[in-house]
């Protein structure tokens, strides 16, 4: 099952404790977890709405196939939207609510680098 299906309220994978199935933190982690999703979201926070090829350049190391899959999952979760029927991707209103989380994660990263 994909992260998007889990985020949309689908079945959790085998081995996930029952208590985690109703945990909002678990839902958030399953929605934005993985190697690329946070980097795609970061690119949209920093650069605003972008076309596919711009995102492909902004997220260093991601393949076109992986970017497509991650954008679809983020769209399905309601964090990213495609605008004007084009290949322009932008944060949704819900996605924009993650800005304070990104700021805090950035601050944590700075503290970790300073150690």
C-alpha cells in the first residue's frame, strides 16, 4: 500500500500497532515520510509554484519517475495541487500550514550542524 493510500485512511501495513492506527502523528509521518516528499515540499516552500522540470532540478538526485510518484501522493493527500490544468505544482492551503513545521525542522537541523 502506498503512503498516499495510508494517508487517505486506507489499511495500515501488517505489524502496525493498533494504537498507531488512530495516531495523528503516525498519519502525518506516513503522509510526508520517505526519501523525497519533504524535499519536494521544501522546494515548493522556497520557490513557490513550479513546473515539473523546475522541481526536477530543485530536488537534486530525484528521478522523473520518483518525482511523479511523490507529487501524485502529495496531491492525493491534499498537500500539493496542480494549478491551471498545467504542469504547475503548488502547495495547497493545507500544505502551507506545514510552514511552521519546516521552520522548526530547519532550526533543529541548524542545532545539529552546530554540535
